[in-house]
C-alpha cells in the first residue's frame, strides 16, 4: 500500500489515501502461476489443459453465459471433442465438481431457522429448570456434587435441547446384512427420545446410507465362505502385538495383493482405518515440517496432523491457486516461529470427500508437488474400489502414475465390506512405517477372517477368480451413480460434487429439514443419512446418499420418486439450473 | 477474522517479489520423506506361525510351547466361539459398512454393550472397534485445554497418545508412589486456594492402569479412591490387561480390592487380551459414558466393530460367567508360577518382576548389555527347549519415559503343570548358562 500511495503524491485527493479504505486500483502484478508457465512449456500445457477443461470453475449462476455456451443441454465438461482426450491420449469423460450456491436470502432464512431453534431450546431449558417439564437427562451422582462439573454448559445444552429432538434419526440399529436393503430394528420412544423401547419387530428398508459401494456386504457367496474357512485355519485372533509374535500369514498375503492391485512396491495393512491416519502421520513428519491440508479433510487426518506436531496450513477446497500460493510462501519465508526453512512439506488430500462428494484435482496437485518438491499423501478411503475403470481409485480415474503419489492410503471398510486400512508406496516408505509405526508395537494384527474377506473381494475386483463379477460391479456402480445424480438434478435439487462419485450429498440447508427427511423417508421404507452442524457448515444441512452396485434400477427409481415427493412437500428444490436437464433423456 | 488473516497473508506475500521467491524455491532442498531402514532389521524378516496361536504353535514345521500370547483364558480355538462367529458371518456379512451413527449399529453391538455393562455392574457401556483407539479417544473426550490430569509414569503408549491429544496439563507421579501423588494433589489444592474462580472451571482427573503392562503390578486402588474423595478428582482406570483375569470372577481390580463400581468414574478396557477378540469398551455411569457417543473421535468417525468379533466377545463373556474356575485356575497358576520362576532364577543375573496374581510377568536383566542378553535368553529357549517367549517391544523414541527392556512371560489356562515345570526348568537352565 505504501508504494501505491507514494505515486499519488501530486493527486488532489491524496488525503483520501490516508483513510483505511482502498481507493486506488493499481494494477497488481499477478504471481507467476502454473497456468502462466503453461503457456511457455508444452508439457505443462497438456496438464493445464486437463485442469481447465475438466474443472468448471464458475460458481455463480450466470444464466446468460450458460445459455449461449450450452444450448443443447449437454452436461458440463464434455462439450468439445478435444477436451475428451487426456494426456495419455485416452478418451476420458470426467465430470467436474459442482458447488451451486443459493441466494443470500435463503441463507438468511437458514440463519433465522437456527435462531428460532436456539430460542426454543433456551425456552425449554428454563421450563425444565423451573420444574414444569420433567427433566429426563442423566444426572451426576449426588455424592459428587462438590466436584467440578464434567461438561461445559454449552455442550450439555446443545445435546439436551437440540440433538435429543432428532436423535431417532441417528444410530438406527440394524439386524441383517447391510446390503441394498437392510432390516431395521423398530424402536419407539414415549418420552421424547430419551429412552427407547424395542417392540421386537423389524422393518425392511432400502439402504442408501451404508458404505457398500461395490456391494460386497453379503452374507453368502465366496467371500463369506472363505472368511468362515479362514477362522478354522487361523483362529479369530493372534493375541499378541505385531512385532512380538503376531505376524500372521493372511496379513502378509493381503499386503502383497494390495501392493499388486495398486501398482506400487509394497503395502502395509492395519486393523483400523482411523488409527492408520492418526498414528502414522507422526512417523512421516515432525515439528520441523509443514503439512498443507485441504479444508474438508476428515477428522482422523486432522488428529494425525495435530499429534505429529508439525505446522499446519489449510488451503481452500480443491483450489490449486490457493495451494500454490501457500506452497510458495512456505518455501520462501520458512517457519515464521523459528525463521528457518521447513525440512519437508507434506500435502494431504482425499480422493473423494465424503461430505461434499467431490473428487480432488489430482493432476493439478501432482504437477504442483513436482514443481515445488513437496510430498503427497492421498487418502482414498471412499474412492478405492469405487473409482476408475478397474477400481484402482482416483489415481486410475485421472490416468496418473501411482508412483507419483508418495503415500497412498485407503480403507477397506467401504468398497471391500470389511474393516481396516492400508498404506502403500515405495518400498523404502513402507519399510520405515513397519519399523516406526506405533500400531506395530502396541496393537494386534488384522483378524484373519477380515483379512481373508478383503483378499477374496480384491481378487474378485481384479478378475482373479475367473469371472467378470468385479468388472460388472464397477460398471453397475458407475451407471447407478450417474443415473441417480442426473435424475436428482433434473428434479431440481442441488447436489454437490462430481457426477462420477458414488457419494451423493443433496443439500437441504435447513436444520429443521433433517428431522423431516430422516423420519419421512423411514416411513416410506427408505433408510438415508442426514447430516447437519457440526459435521458440516451451519447453513448447509444435507441428505447424503451412498449409491451401491447392489442397488437395482427399480430401487433407485423408488427412492427418486420418494425424494421428489418430499422435496415438493418441503420446498427443498433450490436449484436454478434444472432447466439444463429439462429435456435430457437420462437412461440407466 | 478470516479476512484479517487473508490480509496478513497478502502483506506477507508482498514482502518478497515473485522473482526472489522463485530463486528461493529453486534453492530449497527438502529432506527425504523417510530415512533408510537397514534390511536386516528383525521386523523386516519375521517368522510366521502356521495355524492358530493356541498353547502349541508351529513355526517352520516345528512345534513350540506358547508362553508369548495374551490368550490368558485360552479362548483361541474354542469351538463354541468359532461356531458363533461363523454363524454371524452368514447372517450379517463380515463388515458393518458404516460408523455407529449411520446404520453401522448392529443389534449384536447393543447386546454386547448390555452384557458388558451387566458383567461389570455398571449402567452403560460404549463399544469401540479397536483397543488402542479406546483409551486414546476416551481421554480427550473429557479432558480439554485447561484441565489437569495426574498420571502414573508407567502408563502405556495408548494413554500417552490420549493425553497428547487432549491438550490438558499433565502431571506425572512416580510409578505406584502414593506419596508423590499426594504431593502433587496438595500443590494443586494450594493453587486452587490462590485462585478460587479458576478452580471452579478446572477439571481434575487421575488416570491409572489396573494392571500395568510395562511393570506387571497392580495399582493401589483403595488409596486412589481415598484421594478422589479428599481432593475431588475423578478417577479413570485403564483395565486393558486386568479385565477378565484379575479378581475372583474376572471383573478386574475393583473386584480384587473390593471397591464398589460407583466409586470409579470410568473403566476403559480392551477386548483384545483376555477375551481374544478385537475392540475395546468404556463402562461406567450413563452420565459419564454417554458423552462419548457424540464426542469420542474413535467412536463417531470410525466404522463400527465387525459383527463377528462382537459375537465372539459376547460368547467369551458368557463362558467366563459359566465357568468360574477358568479365572481361578489362572490366578492359582500365576501365584505358583511366580514362586517357581523366582526359585529357578535365583543366583543368575535375571530378575523376575510382577505381582503374584498377574499371569503376565516381566524378566529383567541386572547387568550390562541388557537387550543383548535378553535376546540371547529368548533364542536359547527357542532353539533348545522349543519354548516360545518374546521380548516386550516398545517404540523407544516416542515413549514418554524410558521403559526397561524385558521379556514378557504369559501363562495360559490350558497349560498343564508338567508343561509349566518344563518351561520353568528351560528358562532356569538358560539363565544359569549366562
């Protein structure tokens, strides 16, 4: 600002520059971004070609602009023929991430809804305190009344007065295999969700809430048979830690298969996905390093970053400019506390973000990582098995080289129907993790039936069992996701994320709608997941559908019809772009 | 506030020109992501066991007597548990496909939680899918920045991670030293008197283990409960190793010391040791434990326990209740085993440590080159007498306090007297040779 003021010394309005508002608009020298360099270099040009054509950066609804570019109502992203070829010359249709925003008036209405909720919560609080309504919450022991209270006032307040009202929508118990349909245990509450009674009946509902992307949650079939057989062979547990005497044969076999599946040197498996992230980040970085993570990363990654002691910076969701700016400043200025350069920089992103349904911009991140010599940690919890032509995750989806990603992490819960996590990469990385990860010293290895389930399902995906069952599942999942999303958008709902991702978050914004959707869908025999604050932003409550390869077209049609009906009832169809899809014939 | 940070960032970016930044970027050389690991490290060349890890383990075709696994009540290989697990697979599939909040709660989880609560005599239990994550998620759910936690120095790694994640002020007292703990509590009381307003918001906790895995001794629970009432401190006990084996019916240290369960605020335990399954649980009053259903990170953001492991644990608890002599025989075996081992190690440089009732004991070496000599003992009994022992493994560079290297000896329900005598004799002769 000082240099700009100096040039205006002769201006009659120079007194205005002393005000704390910006009145001059001198030309800013734009930083040398990768898109500028691309104009010089051919190789980078090809990469930005992917960035620009694949990702539609516009956020606002400029309707005139849209009308002139897309008269025929074709989906964003795959208009002209040249953009359908990626850097390897393959034809790949990649749908961009869409984040349609609603108008400011609707956001204001959402805030009013929250305000009303809190107002009523306060009223209820006072009414209960004065004894007009019986207080059914759990109380501390009378003998401990001199102790400092265990919970802060606000935490308990939110739980007692807001959450308890919609508690029946969460933690619904099931009593069958969580496949395309699931049996829910019926429960009734006569005291406002404080306690439940179980009449003993069950309801069969269509399951669009469980993570079952490839439909491997089956109680019969080759996976179940082989898991049961492995219990006879190796027992249920090893009862020692991994390094003491607990190296199991099934886990070693599985690690080799995972490495082969992903196309890297070696892999190591853990028995819990959450612990994989939170316990292994400290092995890779220490307090002299920097972690740059995406805004919407999962809680396990955030915990891992915190436990490692490294400095952390956050970049805007999927925004390459923000990431590049942070990288440049970090390398140029170093650690602001010690004034020394960082020893290493680790970028942490996810393949598919589970609350947004968006796919990360992997080629852009790899290009940046190579330019600035940083390391990349890719968490493919939701995308492994679900994305890519043969199910190898976002790396295959984008056509990138798996050896470019330093650390490929993933979980087995979602697409493989088991539990656990893995980290794969170069042999040197995996050897170091084997020796330095605390999970090896203090916890037992994977249970043999679980390892066997993953082994069998991964073999089926790779086609090793001799059938094309794996390829069929992957194709069914892709078709289901596209069909479902396009239909929802055609009806007029706002859906976040990319068309290719099997996670479909449908925005309903109002917190009051969460309870409505949860209960009405159950009444119509559909089990869905609703999320609101604090898992998402305060103004963006959503219904999250998880599409599975096990869903049939009839089930999806039924769900769509129900959602349409409820959307009209509750006036949740906020999208202003549904005209784009009006004449589109969406086939399965 | 975000705008202010953005403006600060812009100001920062303007200090150096882009050309200068390019030069600095070209000069910067990062460290390699991970250091080299020597290829002959024992972890990279493991020995695999064939078949189940029961009393007899076969490695590379040779049978060994197994005193290295935490299978204290010998639940691995029990037909009843395995059949129940198999029938669960054919009913629910293998994985639960979701976290507890979103269709991952299977009715077997609810049943297991009820059974655990009834077993321990408490109101409610919360089930986790991983033993390590139980303690390290439970402590940060209650203790936040500004609180104070009094911890024994000898606690295990999972508790240390939980303390680190909680960001509270941690005060360590010497292992099982009640005078040291009293001193710390009196200091805290003094601080409270000086600042009464702050004292009303600072929560206080004591975290101890029932049976310390690094030292094989019990915590002095009655004295700690006395401190609880005197200084108004809440008590959390980690019974990962004492659940199922200490006490007349396996209820843990509270039964052993005859302390009523209402006095203890929360008991955290793991299902991976005595119950031969996977997972962990926290049990206590509903007021305390119910909070974790919304704020325990390992509970809310992680997939739930696979149903087959939950039913296996259910079955194991039913067996403990039906066959009370399992726990009693293990206790008797441990007390006698302690005497026999002490006798046989007399005169050698090896020292036995552990409380008599615990089936897990540590053998230390009094002298130089502790690790080398302990390794030599393990190898000698492995090769000569076909006895499987193990060195206790710790991640030394991450542990808060240095743990003395040791060998862990573990007794199982299945072992006959003859086998114990043979094992003890083998250890004794190997020890005397060195």
